């Protein structure tokens, strides 16, 4: 899921505040459930594993 971005303009406090108010007004905005500590730790392990796979792949294919 992508974060809500009103535009690709530079990120600053004014643009952040405007995007937050715009997002809060949208009725179809989907909110994510808060993940438990166990879910977060599983996600960390998956992310680490994917990073190791990418790193190992680049060792054998340095120009791809």
C-alpha cells in the first residue's frame, strides 16, 4: 500500500499538513490495522531475508 501523497512536490511541513487534512476528509480512505509485536517481528525477518537475497544476487551478477 502506498502512502497518501497529494503531489510529488517537495516534502515540507505545509505540504504534509495539507495532505493530512485532505486525506482525513476522504470518505473512502482505508486505514490499516495496527500490527502486533509478533507481526512486526515477522515482517522484519522477511525484509532482512529479502535484503540478503538481493545482496547475494548482486555478488554474482554485479552489472545487472
